[in-house]
C-alpha cells in the first residue's frame, strides 16, 4: 500500500572516540531538532556511537548500552523511528552496525556491515546475514556505508520486502580538491541504488575530520524511488535535512539472474574500436586506429573473435537495470559488458553505465541506438571514449589487468565482496 513518510538525516560533525561522551548530549539535541518537523524516521551516521575510527581498544559495552538506552527513550518520547550507526558486540564478535529503534522505543533489529572498508577489518567482523528490519511504519533495508558499493545487498533487501533503503554512512574523501569533496557513493551510486530498486534511499554522513586523517565529504541525502535527489546536505557543515518520501509502491522489475558458463582468459591488452555500424568506412578506420577488435551493433561476425580475446557478455536494457545481472557475469569471469541500449531513460544511460563498470570492476560499452552514439566506460567508472557528430569510430584500450585489479582500498576487494554477499544471500534464501 502506497503511503508517505517524512524522513530526516542528521549530518553530524566528526568526533574522535575520546570525545564521544562530551558530544553525546548535543547529538541527542539534534535528534530532537530533527523530530520537530514531524519526522517519522531519523537516520544518524555510521559510527555515531562511539566513533568510526575505534583504534585498538575494545568497545566499552556499558557506554554503548547506555547510549542506546537513551536513544530508545528519545524514540519513545518523540514517537519516531531512529536508525543509528554504532559499534556493537554480539556472540563474541564486534560489528559495525546500524541499530533500528522503533517508535515505541523497542529495538526492532540490527544490520551489520557486510562489506568492510579498509581498516574496518581491524575492529569488526563482517555480517553473517543480510535481512531487512520490520518496524511499525514499514520494512527498512538498513545498510552501512560500503555496503552500498555491492549492488546485490540492496537488491536482496528489497526483494525480501524492504520498502526503504537507509544507510548510516561515513563517506570519506581524499581531499584531492578541497573545493569539491568527492565520494563515488555520494556523487553517483546513491541515486542509482534508489532507482534500480524502485525504493527511496536515505543516507546520513558526517562532515569534518576524525583523528586528523579521516575526512568526510558530507552530502547526506534523501533520494526518491525515481532517483531524484530530494534533499542534500552541504559538504563541510553539520546539517539536518528532511523530505517526504513515498513508500509501498511496487519495487523495480527484476529479471532472472543468469548462470553463464565460467570463463577463464589470461588478461590481455587490446585496442578496441567502437562504432554504431561496421560498414566500409569503419573497416578502413580500424587500420588507422590500430584496433584489433570492433564492437558494433548487429555484427555477429565480429563478436566471436572479440569474445575469444576478452570474455564478453551482451546485455539488454532490462539486464542492465537489474543490479544482480552484471554481478552474475562478473563472478563467471566476464570482463567486458556490451549494453544494447534501445529504450532506456536517456538521463540515466551514463549513470547506469558508470555504476555497472565501477561496482563490477569491468569495462562497459554502451550502444545507444536511439541516440546513435556509442561510448566506453573503464573499471573506475570513467567514460574514456565515445562517438559524436562526425566522429563515427572511437577507440579505447582494454587492459585486462585493470579488470582484475579488484582491490579498491587496502584489504577491500570487490570480487571477494561479491562472492561473500552471494553466499549470504543464498544462505538467507535457503533458511
């Protein structure tokens, strides 16, 4: 049943672990402030309790339990659902978690971070389950930060009934450009996660710097199921953002996940030409470009030698829209995805192509028939070549080693993350 909720995200200033007790009262004031405009759900960042960077000391269980008890009192008094990032201990393991507190003050459930990022592994164990949390206002799919980089996590949560994706996060930034703090989740993936699943997405991040070495990009956001950004926080300042969202609509359509044959091909370097035809002028251009392969629509004679050199899959609009299909091909060894784009929303062609390439560490070539344009995206999600106007044939370097380089941060391997999440989803489905 369709219904409207008001959601709020609290973007907190970063604090070091030792400063938590001094900052906790102010954090609770912000929760009260967020509830002023009749918020139904309030989201706080990853590691709000006690901090994101824990250091080598184990969690202080009494400190965490005391803070959660106070948040439960706040939720009960304000009649609001609170989702908060914290460190917790369960069954002798420490987890980086999101606690979901229902409006009556009861703990509705926890979501543990499945895809640990960089130094997370030093303090936390990865989640051993992926499941949504049922509350009095609906079913929430909670994720924690880097979980948003694994497309099958959001997919599994929504397929299990989540009507809203909620993310306590600690989106970090490199400071490459102090005037434009970047993070690929904040700048790209959050919008695609909402649209590909057909549910709203809410992320609460931090601003500022923790321990002088971890900087946050801000940009907490509320995204409609359509992918439209409804509210966006600034990069450098604390903020409270709020918006109405509609939940309960039918989620995005799914396709059957394929089971492609496994491919094992040694990484190679190939100059690949891309065009929207394979006529005589294109053939002549191949020699000029010194291209060894050509990707063009409706050219089956060209596909077989390409596939022999580079494990290649051909995907249609529905397959690209489903966040699970590309993962199946990536896991089976395919490193180049060709998107035969026929009727996709034009505003979303580039965001989806970039997202699929980035999250899978694969090359993607888009054959946009309606726009009579083709372009290529590399494993970093960067558009590297494309046709336009009189440029009928473009080319790029396919470097297989780049597609095998799945380490996106120290000890953070996308390929291993995809495999582990596939196992968790299978175990959850079987239970």
